[in-house]
C-alpha cells in the first residue's frame, strides 16, 4: 500500500511523472521522476534505511534535509550516500548499511 501523496496543491499531480523502478536490499520499488530515495522508500512504508554501525540499532529518516546523516545507504556500490538528498535513477541498486566490525573497541561487536 502506497503512502505517497498523489496530489499536492502546490506540487501538482505525480501521475504525469515517469515511474522509475529501483532496488532496495534486492527488492524492487517504484519511484517517480524527481523523487529522492528516502521519499520513495518512505512512500512504500520502509522506515529503516540502515542500522547503527556498532550497535545494530535501526536508523531511518530523521531530518530529511541532509544535516543528520541518519539516512546513509549504499548506492550502486558507493557507501554513505544520503538517501534524502539523492534522486532515484532507473535501475539504481540501494542497500542498507550494516553493522561493521569494531576491532579497536573493547566489548564492541568486532572484539
């Protein structure tokens, strides 16, 4: 079920825009031309975009204006891309960030 706003009094209707298929964690999603990764995933009901690198706790869209970096994802193999600032491209491969080894910290997941 889409949670996307189809008609907006200022932005108009999205029905006139081209649909762009893209992938998130291997599943196909649909965005509209001019839509960010975060916006498309939010409209599809996806709330968790990555997990904290050390703790593994879920992270998602927080500020949605590029200040907080909570929405970092991997895009076509490039890590730490801000989903709220990146427009979807057709066929784009997006993957969530994952827990990273932390060998230098005592008690960390990698220790």
